[in-house]
């Protein structure tokens, strides 16, 4: 039998037969004495059961943002009240990992797209349909199948009785030869799942031959439930899309740090207190600086949610920019505070900023209203480092003061936000004491140290995010550092060539001699031209070979194109081409120009 597409119109069986005006339901007066109930009350009683059914079914269908659970609720609602068998088919694209640049196929492309039989429900022997219509089967419906026709027209497709031809066609979408006799003579109804201009799939309903075919009322009820399911599935997809976008944007705000950065080993954790946002207002970072130094920063934007995360992203970008200027910690916080003032009211954050110098084995801190860092000494002693606590970023008009702390190789520095140590009903000093109590093993791997702290201090019901940054400090051996004070004379570049060659020979780096000699000479020659005080040359061997030239001239060199007729300007071009990295940074009394070379592999 050919499937037919139905456009059911809602019947109005409450209008008077003469076409006159209809009294509002429930206003009819009952006749005195015994007799049948009034017509209005009888209609309300008859409507009560189907309305209760629709109400309960729509509540169940709309209770989840999981498309599979929504499909399960739809199939369970259809069987056995409307059908004996229900199969819900959804586009396979609904279950693919969401990609920001890929959308669901439109209604036209959906007709040739793969669909998955997500859920099957029936009221027969559990083994009867399991081999015929298994859940999870992926297929592309044939153009003449009821499912395809329903999706193409966005209208129900009803087949009063499945004939032999249609039964054989349906068998092509199943796994067993038993499909034709199983569906033969059954009544079939295919309902599209369509919402907001998108076709999401279809639901197939079957009735046994001993039941009447699907009628107009059945189609109306089925369409109502399918519409609710379509809305639920689409909402689930949109929610997942927005969650994916939000997660990608928020995760992009947090750094991806290596386990080893210059002179420190690093581990970190971020735990969001929100069930909907993966990232809030807490942030952390580790930023390489010239001279194998590292800037370590942890901050906490006041507030929660996406707005705090957006402010966090702005603060973190600003800190990266200020760190590139190689400013001391208290000046970084000063500039950050000025930025918050310009951004407007509501940009408030606490922050602690530290710079570790592995040559001097010294940490310099500045604090803007943040909880103090903790230091686990290599000998097992613990202490809280309390730099002068300025006001939070954004308050304005408050000075930030530095604190210098001498450290040793193997010391572990712990920076965190208050979500780790602060909880309702507990003084923050109690949390800080607990933090120190759980820092008793300096040799513990840093990732294990992070997990130990989270297990001991972080409760699932905490209302604040947690950012945790742990760094093991590793100084540069004195034998890997060479430095000289040189007078700004015309003979100095020649002396630099000899110093570089002799030092790299002792360090066993003959392959680096020529390039280092050339680039160091270029930088020193430029310094001799502009300096009025002694020039400092420093070579530093760590994971790379670093060369620094410091002078008292405040003007930083700028890389520019040098024409053939120009007498100068080619020195930085050589540095830029031959060095792995190079840069300049300001100092109170001048500037530093540096370059790095990768060490040859052994």
C-alpha cells in the first residue's frame, strides 16, 4: 500500500450543530432531577484522560538535555498508548563531537544524511525486535521509505496496512529476514522531528493487525509529542554548541604550561566551582623572562561567571604584556591597577606576582590583596611569604611594595587562590595553616603535590574556583655563568670575541663559537657607540645558550631594513636571522639586549 501524507485538522466537536454560538465550557446549567450529566461536563470528563496523558508525556520528554534520553522518553510515551512499536531516528550529526565551524545539515541535506536508530520501544516479547530492529543502527533512508517521506515533507506519513512490497522495503533497514512477515499488515505512521526550520529525524510507529489503523486523533497526539521531543533534542544540541563555544573561549584564557620552563619545574590545577562554566575569574601563568628568569602569577577576579572570566582574560593578557616589558613586580601591579581604572568600575582582582632569578637565587614578590604564597624549603621547613599586602587591583591610589626572598635549589613555591584555603565558617588562617601542614614532602613530584593539596583542602561544596600553581626552583650552577664589566672602548669588541671563544671552549660548545662571537660582537659594538658607563656582558648556559649585553643607554634598538647604502642597521638583522630568540628589556639605569641559541644535540 502506498504511504499517504496526512494534514490532519483539529476537529471542533464542541460547536452546536446549528452553527450558532458555543457556550463557554462549564457554564451549562444541569437539568433538575435525575438524568444524564450536562454535555459540557461530559466533554470535560472525556478530555481529562488524554490531556493528562499528554501533560505527563511532555513533562517527561522535556525533562532532559540529553538527546538520547529525550528520544527514550518519546518512545516510551508512544507505547502502548498510541502504538505497539516505536523507533526514534535522529541525525547522526547530533551525536558527533561538536565542532565550532560545523553546523547541522539543513532540511535538504538532512534527507541524504545518516540517521541513527537511537531508541526502540515495544510491548511484545523482548527478544522479538532485538534482532530485527537493533538500537544504534546507522543508515540513509531510501527515497521511497516512510521515514524519508516524512522528513522530506515535514508531515506525517500514514500507511493503514503495510503490504508485501513495503514490508520488503522496510526489511532493507533491518538486520533480519524476519522483518517482512513481522511488519506485514501492521499499521504504520512516520512522524517527522522538525523544529526551527531544521529536520532532526523521524519516529516510526507500528500497530499490530488486530488494532485499528492510526486515525486522525492518533496523528494529532503523536505530532504533539514529536514536536515536544524535537524541541528538546534541538535545545540539547544548542546547549551543547554553546557549552562547547563557551568552554573553548574560556579554556583559551588559561595557559598551557610545560612541565619545565627555563629554571623551574611547574605543575598546576584549575577547578571551577560552576556546573555550567569551566573557567571563572581565577587565573595563573608562568612567563619566561630574559636571563632564564621566570615570572609566576596567580590572580582572582572578584565575582563569578562569564563576566568574571572575561575580565580574567583581559587581566591575564595585560600581565603578559607587562611581563614582556621586564618590569619589577610592584610596577607590574601598578600598571595593572591603572588599566583596571581605565576599564571601568567593577574590574577588581587580587593578584600576587613573583619573579624568580635562578642566578641570584632570589624571588621578588608583590601582592595586591591576595593570600600569601607558601614556600616549602628543600629541608622540609615551610613558611608563608608575606609581602606588603596592597589593595586589590582596581581600587586605585595604593602603593605596591616588593619583597625579596632568598631561595635554594629544590625549594617549592606554592601560589593559589583563596578557593583552596577558604571555606564558609572557617577562618582563612586555619586554611593557610592546613596548606602548610600538607607541604611536608619537598621531594614529592609536583603533580602529586597538587593532588595532595586538592584532596586535603578542596571540598566539593566549595563556592569558589581554585587556581593552583606549584613551582620547584632550580638555580643555575655558578660554573654555567660567565660575566664581565667592559669599558666602552673601540677595542672592546675584539676583547669580547676572545672572551666568548675561550668560555664556550671550556663549556664544550665549539659549534656555538662562531655564531655567538659574531652576534655578541654586534651587540657590544652598538653598546660601545651609545654607552657612557661600563658595559656588562653575560653568558648563561642552561637548556639554551644566552648572551646578554647591558648598558646605560635607555633607547632600545629597533629592527629595521637596512638599504645597501646605509652604514649601519645590519647588526640586529644578523641577530634576528641567526638567533633562536632575541629581545630587549628596560632597566632602571639602561637596557638589556639579549639573544638565545639552541644548544647542539649531543
